[in-house]
C-alpha cells in the first residue's frame, strides 16, 4: 500500500504522482477524471437500478429527513430510520432485495481502489446519493461496516461539489476538496475512519445529469 505521510508537500515529495492524482492522507487520494471512461456504462446501469429501487429521502434516527436522496445496489444496502443506521439485504420500500451490483460498478471500483494500493477490493454494497442544489451531507464516519480493512471508493458524477475530509475526531480541521464529474476519492488504511462530508451543493447544471450530482460510494459492508 502506498504510504504518503507528509501532507502539504506532496508534489515535491512524490514526483511520481501524476497531476491527476492528489493525495489527501497516507492512504487517501483523489483520482481526477478516473471514472470518465466508464460514465456511459455507469449511467445506463444506474437507470436500471433506479427503476428497481427508487431514490428516496431517508430519515435520521432523530426523525429528520435527509436532504440527499438515496438508493443502493449490491448484496447489502445502507438504510437509516428511527431505529438507527444499518445495512440490510432488502429494500423496505419495495420489499425486494437490492439490485445486484452491476459489472461496470465492480470494474470501476476495483480499478480505482487498486490505483491507490488496495488491490483485491471486493465491494458488496454501493450507496447511491443524489444531490440537488441546496443539499449537503454532514461530517460523519463510515463505521457501520463489519470490517474496516477495506477502503471506501467514492465516485462523483454531475454538477460539482466540495468534499470535506477531516481527521479522526469531528472537531479536527477539514480539507475542502472540489470534486468534479468523473473524479474518484479513495480512502482506507489509517485514513479509513476519517470524518468526511459534502458542503451545501451550489446551483449548477450538468450537460447529462442536469441540476444533480450523483455520488456512488462502494464499501465492503458484510
């Protein structure tokens, strides 16, 4: 696994990194435009997923509706309601298993993970978030998974957003990272439990996805 431990001087210390690669931590990286060759296949697969498991705004345990619309695919899907946060094999909205993880999703997530040093990544869950202007995702840790040994792979599509990447405590200083259509963020290892989120998405229009941002986050949940 690549270990880039000195933040702030990455271009000087690691000249082997291409301009399209931005390290955020020892095992955390933005791969600029990495998903672009996959976009056509990804969007076709996404349409089939949405038809089987529609987007919905889930509730927090406190009873608030999330501003981001969500759906899932894979063996497990992340859900939130008054009973808490968890992974489940069934979509409570349809009563059916979540749609299978499309082959192109697996191919993209594995290639991105391997690029950052996580060869052999085998996700069993993909949380799909749809952001409209004005929506956001508060700082949080991805800690509902059973094993933290696998990375998180996050794919951005559509209108721009600002990804926040913090430390192991909510109060730690965050990096603000603009993410554009086709960018992929991967984090794992010592960075796996860092707090992260998305600032309020600004009004914009994308040629294909209109006034929306789609984010795919791949995990090994079970």
